[in-house]
């Protein structure tokens, strides 16, 4: 087991490009693995029909409302643990990690129970299709129990990233991904080991994969310098829990308002012609695009740890410079990805659906949203830098503004009164992302976040 003054503190010393590299490449592979699960879910669900694809997308967004609370605790974990690690405050680091685990486990238990009990009722608010409702309810009722192992894995991976270890989360997520994907194909395509599971088999595969992830997370924690955190769960420390929440709550609100805006988009799409195919195309488009923006999420997580550690060590200029260097990498990646999505839209859509209307809507989604990808890099990566500094209010406010005051009103007007239909929704999404990226850039350049006290 290494100590806090070990050579692992490479994020605050030496070549900055090297620090970015050693943090980023494992996280890029990790997030790609995560997105592959979502993509396979949609592809496998497609063998059961467009209604099942729509049900999977809708059910997962319902559950995301619960997941975002746990994810927000992870944001607080990264900011506090990274800052303490950079400042060589071992006791503070252990306490922040341990109390984060305590909070996440309590939330995981509570949210799993609530999600399971409300699964039957929640779906009815977002679709009138009996086929979509039946499939979605069956999927969500089983999938809800993922929240408990999910909470353990999220906090463990956040703590590992905070101390500059991005390889361990890769090992954990790779194992989860392999089990989840294998489970999807075995239960649905090959109808094994229990015949007739259908969409429920996909939920059971996710639960099995997530359970394995939690076991591995605890195993690696026990073998790491974060091992004392497992003994720091009790007694509850009100001051530390308050600090975690002060950082995490704005992040939770950011994700909540984004998730709720997604539901409103669902309602708008339901008012468009061929609503089932529109919902299916949105689900497919988001999963395909996740292969593009998941690497951005990796870069966002990477820069969060780098900024947090450097601010803890008093290296403010290095922290600021890291934000722009990582963002530059993201923009270059997004330009390449945008070209691929734009010119390969029909081929990509055709690999995911055979229904003519869903194929057309998905192709339009990919082409139109491709135009916003470089701005998405600005929005996501610079937000990660701010979160690493513990400044989570700005990302929250910008998310609320661009989604609720720009995306939703514009989507409604273009799709329904102006009768552009589904295409109008896609254009509204693109416009909101462009504005979001520009505003986030202006905020980062102001440098006020460097003085953030956590």
C-alpha cells in the first residue's frame, strides 16, 4: 500500500501533458465501455421492436432521476478528496472518502426502495402506448435494484480518480461491461438460461454486472491507500457530510433539471407524427451520440481531478492551464466525431433500426447534432474543471438556462406551432448546446472559480 506522499502525485508535478495523458486514457476507455452497454441495450431491445427500444430509453431516464443523487455525491467526493490529496492532508482525505461512502449507501438503499415501488406509476406519465408501458414497467421494476451496488461503485471510482488512479475504475467498469453485454445477448438473443425473459433479462444482466462492480470496488479499495476510508464510515461527521452536500447538491440539481428537461422533450416528441418511432429514434440517437460524448465525460472527470489536486497544492496557474489543454483535446476529438456522424448518419442509423420513419428521424438527429459537438466539448470539459474546484453552482445555472429557457421553448415552437416536427426538436437541441458552450467559456475565463473555498 502506498502512502499519500507517494510518486502517484504526478498530477501536480512534472509535465502537464503527461499528467493529462495518464489520467485521461483509462477514463476514455472506461466511459466508452459504459456507453457500449447503453448501445447494446438499445440494439438488443430493437430485436423486440421499436416499442421496446422506446421503453428502455424511457425507463432508464426515469431511473436516472434517482441515479443523479448518487452521482452528485461522487462530484463532492472527487473535489474534497483531490483537494486533500494535493495538500497532503491524509486524515482529511480518508474522512471525505469514508463519509461519502456512508452517504451513498444510505441513499442507494432508500432510492432503490422508492424506485422499485414507484416504477409502475412513473411510466404512465410519459407514454400512452400500452406496449411501451408494459415493457418499461417490467424493465424498471427489476432495474431499480441496480441503485445499491451502483452507489458503492460510483463513490469508489470517484475516490480513485481523486488520488490520480484512473486505471482501477477501468478494471471495474470493464468487468461490469463484459457481464452486462454478455447477459443482454444470452437472455434476449439466445433465450438462456431462462426462456422468455425478454426485456427483464436485460435488467437482470445490468444488476449482475453492477453487483460484480461493487464487489471489485471494495476489493480494490481494501488494497489501496484509501483502505482506512472503509473504517471511517462511522460515526457520521456532520461537518464533512455538509461539505459533501454543499458541493454535490448543485450538481444534483444540474442533473435533475437536465433529466426533467429530457422528459419534457419526450412529451413534445409524443405530439409529433409517428411518436413511437420518434421516441425510438431519440433513444437510438442518444446511445450512438454517447459513444461521442462519453470520451468528453472522461476528459471532464480527468480535468476535475487535475484541477482539484493542483488547487490543493497551491498550483493555481497549472490548474487553469490544465482546463484549457484538456478542452483543446476534446474539441479536436469532437470535430473528428462530428464529421463521422454527419457523413455516416444513414449507415449508423441503419445498423440500429429497420423501420423507415425511425431510420429517417435517427439520421436527421445525428446530422443536426453533429454541428454542436465542438461546443459540447467546451460545455462539458470546462464544467468538469469548475467542479474539480468545488464550483458546482455555475454548471447548474447554465444547465437550467440553456435547457429550460432555450431548448424546451424552442423545441416546442419549432416542432408543433411551426410544424417542423421531430426535426425542429433536433435543431433546438443543437442551438442550446452551442449557447451553453459559449457561456461556459466566458465563465471559465473569468477565473473566479480559482478562489472557491470548499
